[in-house]
C-alpha cells in the first residue's frame, strides 16, 4: 500500500468519525465535525498531489479515492439535512448524482476501466467544501447560495461525466 492509498483509507475512516461527532450533542459538535470534514478534504488534496508527483497512481486508488470523497459528501449532506441546515431536496439532487457515480465507477472498474477525475468534478468538489465551510463558519444565507451553486455544478458535472462514458463506449 502506498502513501496516497493510505491517505484515502484515513479519509474513509473519517466518515464515521464525522457522524459520531456531528450527532454527539457535545458543545461545538458541528464546528468540530466540519473541521473533520475539512481535514478529510486536505487528505484528498494531499493524496492526489503525492500520487501524481511521485507517480504513485494506482487503479485501486483511482477508484477508492472518488468513492471516499462521495461517501464523505453524502454523509455530510445527510447529516446537514437531518439537522435542517440544508433543505432535504438538495440532499436528494446531489445524493442521487453521487450514488450514480459510485455505481457507475464500480461497474466501469469491473469492466477494467475508469473515468479519471475531470476539472469540472474537481471544481464541484472544491465548491462543496467551500459551501460547507461558509455554512458553518461564515454566513448561513451565503452558504446556502453556495450549496445551490454546488448543486448546479453537480448536475453539470454529472452530464459531462456521462458524456465521457458514452464517448468511451463509442470508441
């Protein structure tokens, strides 16, 4: 196991830690859990940087990394919707896209291929992290506006990825 894959596994373990802290009822639970979420985002950036810079990209990591990201994103969305921080319908729109991407990634992996991350997916991810940060630490109204922008970016990126898959099938 290389360092980038190890960092991805750490990110997977942070998912239940986020949930336990978020719903713990302790003082500042949301602040601490959002900090855990941001730490997970940092490991995502770090593992991608190390994997590319030191040629440690693996097929396993190419699949597990986005799975870890999507699992964390869905977890945060569910948690925020349960506590009415975001509207539930935002969870449904983004969550359905993320679940379809997980299923699609698994199917492609079984067929021996994968669609690598694209810039629009990365932009959506960064926008999501910024949205959650702003919701918790800056301003709820601005954070919600950013969540809605994230949702639009999510839909756009989904159709772009779908187009990439269709092109792959036609080759």
